[in-house]
C-alpha cells in the first residue's frame, strides 16, 4: 500500500494538469457559486490522509434532518463533508462477529490508536493508518466487534470519498482511492459498483469539458445540435447523479434567465416571457426560475404602472387617442395591472360620457351669472327597438315599423320636466316673452265640463287649470318655441350644449332598458309609479276618468310637484306621466326612412313637432312607451311641458 507522501508525489507529477483542468476548470471556474462553497473547502487532490473528522462527544445526537426546501436550496448531498455523508447514510455493519471474550489490553491499545487515526482522517497508506491498525487488531483477536466495526467505518468513509470524487469529476483521485479500497476486506461489492461509475465518468468527462467550453462561448441552449444543455442532458442519461452535469444544467438555465432580464432591460417583455418559458422547460420549478419570475413580474408591474400614469395624464389633458395608445401598451406589458380596469372605465366614460358615469347626477353652474341648470342624469349608451311591436294592444300606424336604433354617444337628460321656478328664472334673466304672453293664452282644464278649453288669460305662470302655479310644478302652457328658447339660453349661460332630446333619445330614456308596454311592465301599475289617470282618482268636484288604469289612485288630479313618484330604471322622474313633453323632431306619420342613429328627424321649415310621454290626463293607450303624437309648435297646453338634454 503506497505511503501518503508517495501518492502526493505521483499526483503532482502525473495527474496535476488533468485534475486541474477537468476538476478545477469544470467545477470551480464555471460553477463557483452554485456549490455555495469556497474553492478551498474541497481539496482538488486527496491522499490517503483525508482530513480530520470533527470531534463529536459520545452520545451527542445527530443534527436534525433539514427540510426539503433547505436541501433543494443548497448543494447536492454528495458535495457535503464526508462525515456528514456517512452520518446521513447511517450505515451500520450488520455482520459483526460474535465476541466470545473481552478485547486484550494489546488489542485495546491498537483500537485506541486506530480510532485516533480514523478521526484524524488517516484511513490508509501506512502501518499507522486506521485500516492497518484495525486489521492488526483483528489478526490478534478475530472476534473483536470494535475492530470489525471500525474497519467497516473506514470502508464506508472511503466509499463516500470516492463517490465525492466521481461526482465532481476527479477520476484520478477516485481511481487512487479505489485501488486502496480493493485491499480492504469485504469491499468487493463496493469496488464493483464504483468501477462502473468510474468507467461512466471517463465517458462523461469529454462531454462535460465540451459542454463547459460551449457554455463559456455563449452556446448555452442554442444552436440546436451544438449547445451545452444537450451535452449535459446526455451526461445525465449516462449518470443521473452527476453533480457537474446537474450544476451545468442550472448554469444553462441561469444563462437563459439572464436573457429574460436583458430583454426586460430593453422593455421587451414579450422576449422576457419567451425566455422564461424556455427556462421553465429546462428546470420547471428551480429557485432561480422563481426568483427571476418574481423580479420580471415586479419590473413588469412597475413599467406598466409608469405607462398607465402617463395614460392618466393624457386623459386628464383630453388627449383620448394618446391615452388609449398608452393604456394598450400598459395592458400588453401587464394584462392584470392594478388600476387598468378602472382606467378603461374612465376612458370609456370620457369617450362616451365626457368623464361622467352612467347614472351620475350633476348640475352645471352658470358661467356669467349666479345660478345653475336643472339636475341632470347621465343616460348610458345602448341599442333598443323603437316603436310598437305588431302584437301590442293599442298600437298605431304612426308607431311603425318597429326598428332598431343605436345610441352610440351618451347624453344627460334632466331628471324631471323643467319647473315653473326654473322657467321663471330664464324669463327674468333673459327678458324672453313666451308665446302664452306674446300670442295670448293657453289650453287649460275646465272642471265644469271635464274637458280642455282655451283661456286667453292662461300663461306659463298658471297651472293646468289656469290658476297661479306653484314653483315646484312642471311648467305647462309653453310652446315648442318656448322650450327651444330655454335650452339656447342655458347653452349661453354654461358654455355647454343644451337642447331638446330627439324622439329616439326620449323613447330610449323612457323605456330605461325595458321592452314592455310600459316601463314598469305590461299591465297596470301595482304601486305609485307615475301621475296617471287612475280608476280611483277623483277631481276636486268628484269627477272620474272614463278611460283609466283600473284600481289605480296616485292622489293627484292635474300635474303634481316634480319627483313626487318613482323614477324609471334610468333615474328619470315623471318621464311617462305628469306632463307630456316636447322633443326636437318634426312630425312624420310613420317611421319609414327614420334615422337609426338616435338623431332627430327634422325637415327644414316644419311647423308640426312631436310630443312624447303620457300626462296626468292620458288614457292607458296614450301612456304606452311607443305612443307618440304631433302638435303645432305654437301649441300651449296644460298637459304639455318639456325636459332638456345636455350633450356630453
């Protein structure tokens, strides 16, 4: 058995260059960090003196097993200190001899010296090594269990050291130790297994060397047929436990992950995702992959948030096109970016509703004088069937053909009809002379006859019966011309565009998304929904309606103060009761060739306009959502008022 010094000289002269290139170059030069150890921790060359074993007091419990995550996070077990490997394997010789008598003092002395040599790492090589001393003790006393166990421990440690050399690719050191192991009793099976591994290593070393070169040249996973990853995979097929190949695969993945980070640095998140996908195919759930995924996601969120902030600035500045472009960029970078859905809603609202939201209630203040507009509610965009279906009871030819209309741009409609008080503010501020004053009179209700009659003294300041009107009542006895004058005045006062609603806009708003005969359903109301003609209503003198909703009693005869009843689904009050209302359109006796974009159907110079919605005196057929009628633009009636629209 060669001495320790002779082994060192042989390695220095004959094997140093090979071990340095294949061991140090492959492991420490290319993979210094993945082992999480300094190069000095693992000896590049080993003699029979394998280094001391840390002293452990007798009875000291073994270190607790680490968690799976801890083991996975560090280097392979085969790269741990030898004593850790031996302890972890927990091998015990189960074929110890049956000791018939106590060890003699001479044997005790040999066992003591052998134990010291074992702890000092002097396993084999000369007469003072652990192997020699344990063998000498067995010659003196063949049934010494301590000697047999000691020799077994030497063999176990030797096997662990050889396996370590094989794992890191040090074939020369493994071969030298294997030659020594052959001389240790009962090591035949271990030698056979280790020789197979050594042969495999000799086949793998050229592949590992070539893989290391390709990795250094930048050919980590490309091109196909000439990259490091393919060679490392080939080695792993030959030797699944090869640590160099395992660490090489990790290093290849690291190179691919570096491509992902480089792509992110160039704001190429698509390229980063591609690289991450390629890295996941190499090692699906490695700590490095999870770490880079987290970093890329963080940078993705930060970049997306920055672009989204720019989009908000563009939106605030009114540049909707740029805001949309930036929002699309942010979404492409991070589809689940926080705040993106809220911004999309804001952008949609800006485009369709001038930054308002559907259902939002607001008023505009006058720009050149104290005062404000009536309360407005934002109507959502949508598509509906305008007119009466063929099977609807009470349908008239003027309500056909039913046709689809698309309201593509949001608008705001006053929540109620314009009140006497609001119209009075307009008259006083503008000096406008309404038609009821200029032309004289209006058509009002006669309690004595139960019919409408002309009253030359009635005006916009009187109610449906010609009495002085409360400011909270909807203004009646106003013509289409009066309504138009009012919205033009509001536009001047606010700088916004106010107008009368078109007929499609009015019906769309009246229906509130419903398709039934009335906005509350197909039959008579079961609760107080509007100021309608009810079978249980009574006039001041006790009159009843001849054609009314059976069993209905809303408590009013004539117009009621606005907002006295329930709103429809769009938040509009008195939209189909209280008073009928003027709209923009000229009268046409059918919907043939009617516009389908929600715009008004106007003919230059027309004198007959459309009135929509039911009133306090309308029959059930006249309260249908599809009902329409025409009236001369100069008509003033105690049953007709108006509400206003603001363009957004």
